[in-house]
C-alpha cells in the first residue's frame, strides 16, 4: 500500500497581511502590497476594500475578477508578496478566508423566506 497523500496546503488567506506603501493624487490613488504566509501558485486571494476601489496595476499575481469593493487575484508561480495600484480610499484591505467575512463588513443578505 502507498502512503496517504499529503494534506492540502492551508488557504492563502491565513496569516496574510496588506500594507499601503505610497499614496498619490491627493490620497485618491495608492500603491500597496499583500504578504501571504501560504503562497500556492494559481490559487485565488480576495481583498475586501470595504469601499469603492478600482485596481489598475498588478505585479506577481493577476487580476481574476472584481466588484465595486473587492478584487480577486490569481497567484503567480512563486513568491510571498504581490503588489497592486488602486484608485479609492487608501485603507488597508481585509483578506477574508472562505466563510469568515471581514470584521466590520456588512452581513451577507438574508435569503428570502
């Protein structure tokens, strides 16, 4: 018999942090980085900006999808840090894990009866 397969890697959101590095245009644009403790190539990481934000440049990852207040990135082949430019309030975004919304985020809408 062969040994059991190794467990899957932890989600990239665990232990991750973000930091605004520089602001531009009177504080309406900024350059930020996200540090991931668990980098898994091709996995997805979502940032919750909690206000309307437009991501317009990404390094060491690619932009997968966006909403008015979130951006989901696909991680590149290696690293622990990716960077991005954005327009919006230069607040450090939250990195939610599945099933664990960001603190202070509005609750999800309830299902109709």
